[in-house]
């Protein structure tokens, strides 16, 4: 096989050539005659599109940028029957084909500019590398590494937080910095767009190296205290966490220090494609000093962003800055406006929304409630969330995307993953009507139990908003479960129907007879279901389905006890759940984030803490 990509080609094009050769060599018979392919970059358009023109002897795959060529290669392999069902080679289906299968001629253009995932949960370096490798295979173009160094997510895994059966390993911030250098190299090799930071700026202004939400043992220094928000008459760290502590933006020194940090980082990190500038990751803790009370947090935020833009412009930097509609910042500014909107990207983050249903653009429009300093209630209603977005869009018509959380918490409440995949598909199809140009999913990376269907639907639908969600689901199940795919889909669909994203995510009363009855039904379903493994399909996904049944039965028992108000039994049942998933974590590590499900069920669902 001969693959030509020009005398001078980027590492992304060379990687695309190696991928095309690797997969076609596996797919075609060894006796196949030589084939010739050309990989061609036709321009430098940042909005991905590609064309495939292949005949019996080979052909060419063209893209408007290096990444688009790689996306075209993977899409062509999908056309030939490859199915990339999850991170890692063991989640791939690579068929054997004949030469008569290779001709193809078509063009595709991505529906949305922003198509990515943001790291959450507890992850090994191998988990992250596998996920990065998977992203372009199903149409994504971006990855977001939170904080300056994503130490928090790696340390959770290597310190084995929450799992009493695994011995903590040594892992430091320096280790994370070394790992992230490799991760960024792998992103750039694939031409993927790099988003960074977001959390941590406020803590750094206060003098702390902020790489997590952890509480700080060192007290806030006297010289930095005036920079911290005054809440309840006190200036200090909010519940001990620098990352969760807001600043006093009436104090010019706080603005000066914040803007200086951002500009220095932008100068020394030119490979960052989108630099996120956020405030503290908590709410109802903004500054109450007399000066701050004369304005709003969003007005202060926009003023800060304008100062950052001024300094970046003075340095000749074209850094794209992402600003966040989140918590207090959902309320639009009253007076301030962004002076250079072309630098900025609006990110709408409806973290408190329900996932029982998709965005609703058909009902009556809701109005924003008045802003009350440190007394806000986050909206769960979808129309209320959209009211905040519309308020900001009246002031800013620039580039924008949604930053959503279907696989950050809510998915644990959908035991079959069918419902959450359908909600994702429906949400994406409404982005254009919402005036948004894409979607980044803030989520765990170990979300493949029983399968990785939700991310599969997300990736392909973000690239083609016209994609049929049900067709993608059938395609996925057919590849994963072979001739018994309809039976598995029926089973997992029933689990989705009976379970509740909202209940596990802490929404609604904790004592709920209807939820309790549905959980009991799930226990019975898990006990009585029998789906023999066929000869076709993926052995991995059948193994995961078997383990998933035990996991769901244990989680449903614990949830039923909680919903009945039986706290003693809910503690016993959740201990049984923890023992099951902790003792089996190493075997199923890439597929279920044990740290995160234990954190969610205690922090949000309301299970009583497990007493050692």
C-alpha cells in the first residue's frame, strides 16, 4: 500500500497516513494488489470538512486543515465498516472486507465548530491517552484539560481515593506536569484543539498553586487577605478551598493580579487554542463589600475580561478567551459590555438543569428571576436556563457553545444509558436554534459501563446534526452485541425507563415511593434477565454487560432503600455496592469511575457516609 502525503507534511497528516495504512492492512486480504492513496490539505479553514474520492485502485482524502484529513480517514474507515465503540483497541470492531468494498465518493462538513470533551473524574494517564485517541475517530475536534495542570483528576486515580482495597501510589504535581506534556503532544499529533485552565485563577491570585478543589492547610497571608471576597463580614478562603474562593473585584489590586496571571500564561503557552478564564467554582459567596455591592458580579467579570483583552492586545497576542455563564454569572451584566467580542467565546454552562428531558424550545419563554447577592437559586427548569442564555445573547453575538454535563453526574442515574444518549442527541439537534455553535461535554472519561453509547451518539451528531439518533443506537448495538442486539437494546432501554437521572443527581425529595417501586422493579429485572452471548458481537461488551447487571442490581437496592426512607438499610446496601465495585475496580477500571459514583451517591443522592 502506498500512501502519499507530500514531501513536507505535518505530524497530523503523517499520523493520518499511518492510521489509514494500519486499518486497511488489517481489513483487506493479504493477496490484495497495491493501492495508492493521497492525503491532501486544501486550505487552512478551521471549520472541519473533508472529501473522500476512492476508486478500485485507491484515491484521495482531502481536508480543509490537517485535522480534517484525519477525520476524513476515520470517517472513510467507518464507511468501510469499522466501528469505534469506545476508548481503546479492545472496543473497536475491524471487519474483513474485499477490494470491491473500497470505492467511495462523498463530502462532509461539520455541523458545529466546537465538538469536544472536558476531563473530569479519576483518570490514569492511559485512560486519558485512550480517550484522546478515540475522539477524532468519532468526529470530535477538541479536548479540555482543566486547571493549568489537571493534577486533581490524575491524583484521584493514583491515590485511589474512595477505594479501601487499593494502596495509594505516589503521585505529585510534578508527575502530573510531566504527564500533561505527553497528553498535549498526543492532542497536537491529531490536530485536536486544546482548551485549558478555567478553574484555579482566583486561588493563584491569592498566592496558592491551585491544581484542585482541595482545602488548603496554609492560612491566607495578611497581604493577600484584602484581595479575597468579603462574605458575612469576613475575608478568607471559602470553606478552605482557594479554587472555590471569589475575589474582591472592587479592589484594583485583585484585577491587576488576575489580568497579569492570564497574560503571562498566554505568553508562555502559545499552543493553547482556547484559554478559559473563570471565577470561583462555588456560588452564593461573592464579595459583599460596599464597593462590590454597587455593581453585579457579571459587570465586574466583563470589566476584568476587557482588561485582560487590553493587555493581550498590547502584547500582540491573539489568544481566544472563553468566558463562562455559570452560577452568579448566568445573570447578564447591567452596564458593562465586551469591547472586543472577536477575542471571546461565550460558554453557557447550565449545570443545574434536569436530564429527564431535552432542551425545550417549544414552551412559553421564562423570565430571569431578579439577582439577589448570595441568595441565588440555580435553575433546574430548562426554560429558565434558556432565559439566562437569551439575556446574554442580547449583549453578545459572537462565537459560543454549550458546556453541558450529561456524563458528569446525571448518567449514573440512567442505568441503561439509552435515555441519556437520546437526550444528548436531541439536545445537539437544537443547538443551532439556541444560537450556539457546538458543545463540550464536562464528563468522566471512564463512562463505558455497560457501553460508551452516549459519547458515540454525541460525537457523530455533533459532526452531523442530521444524524438519526435511533439509527446510531442500532448501529452501535449491532456492532457490540451482534445478532442479539435487539434483545440487549430492549433490556437496557427498560432499565433507562425505570431509572431516574434526577433522583440520583439529588433533585426531588429523597423519600419517594414511586422511585422506590421502580428500583424494586429493576432489581427483579436484573435477577430474571437471561441473554445468552451469541457467536458474533464483541466479547468485551458481553463481559461488561454481565458485570453491569451486578452493578445495577446493587445500586438499585441501595437506591430503593433510600427512597423508602430506610436509612439503616440504605447504608448497608451502599456498602455492598462499594465492596462490589471497589473489589472489581482493577478489572473494570477503564469502564466505570469508582471514585466518582461513590462521590455522587454521597454528595448528591444523599446516601449516608460509609463508616469504616
